[in-house]
C-alpha cells in the first residue's frame, strides 16, 4: 500500500444523517477534531435523499484531494458512483455508520467512528476493484438478484448446532419453498450456467447482507476477480438440506450452491428481474453485463 497521509489536504466529507447508527452523529465534532488536529481542511455536506452523495461528489469532487464517506454501505455506494465519474478518481475514506457494514468488515476498517477517522489520517492507499452493472451502476462488494433477507432465518442459528434437527429442516423447507426463483442463464469465460435460482450475483466481499460469511481464504478484494454465487431452487427435501448445510458449514462442494470465479459475466433471463448493487435498487433487467474494473478506486486504510 502506498502511503498517502492527507495532512494539509482538502477533505470533502459527506455525511448521511439517516445512517443506521444515526445517534453516533453526535460524535461528528470529534471526527472534525481528528482532521483539524492533522491540519486537514474539511468541508462537509449532509445528504438529504437518494443519490445526493453521488451528485455531491460529481459537483465538488474535483476541488478536493480526499472524499470521506460517513454513513452506511449504501451511502458509500453512492460516493463510489460519484468518484467513478470524475476525470481523476479521488482517494476514499470510509467511516462506517450503517447497520451491517459488510464492506467495512471485508476491508478490515474500524467501526469505531473516531478510530476510523484517525485511520484515514494515518492511512495508506489500498487499491480496490469496483464492479459495474451494464456500465451504469457501480458497486463495491455485490450485485445480486433475489432476496438475501429471505435466508436470514437459515443463517441466524447456524452457530447453535441446529443443522440436522428435524424442526429446523421443516422451518427451512417452508422458507426456501416460499422464495421466488428466477430462470437465468449466465455466460462467463467459456462456460454457461443455466437454471432456476433463488439468489444469484457477483460478489467482491467476504460477506453478503450481514448474513452470509464467506470462509474461503482465496477471496481477495483487488485481484480483478469476482465470486459468482447461485442458490438453486430446491425441488425436494434433500435440496433444502443441502442449502441449510452450506449456510452452516460453507463447504465448497455442494450441488445446491454454486460458486465460481470470473472477471466478467452476462446474465440473461426471459423476464425482467430486479437487481440490487450494494443493497441499493438498480432497476429491472433482462440482460445484465457484470464487469470487474480492476483497482479502479483507492481506499485510505490503516496498515
């Protein structure tokens, strides 16, 4: 990582006052103190609605040396979408204040607000891949279809040794068969995967939705590669058991859960499917082109 201490630099601070830990905004003065004590010049803006952060970066970004996002992963997504549209991308600092903070967890950022600010001051540049959906929406950690929230029950008890218990399988059966599946064909490299999937997408993260924790140590956030992930629609109790087993153990070898690696993929379906990027709605699409923009942005992070 390249050392880029923002002492004396101009910081564009973007704050989402409605982020998950909104009460922590009372510590904003402490954040500003950290920057002031290190000779940083800060101008702050508060977002008032959707896409405000993107527009603020696009409008003011060229006048600053660093942009700092103070909010949740959704706000960070908007900041990244703004940075990706600048002539020269700004280094990004992230003070996580959301509910799940998947991206901050994957990147190893402190969730202590004052410490996160100090880490930005003391930090070094960490290159990071950014995904794009149809060259219109950018994402830092996931683009997906299907609802991760529907599998919350299946992951919430996985550490309590419930796998294999009849009652748990019955409840899992109810949840999984209630979920709507989409028929999707995915083309990548020289391969094609087609089927009915409850959930699918491209991830550049060690977790999704605060629920799925990838245990694979091969996941690297700036290697130019995505992990494509698919949950097949269960057709019998064995399929349900396979999904529950994967959520509990996350072993790679599972016929109901597919994980493959690629830098780009095309998703096609006969019907319009709703997609999200970093948990934010990204429209209904029949065709989605996913691409990894290798090391497109730099984050300020403590070494």
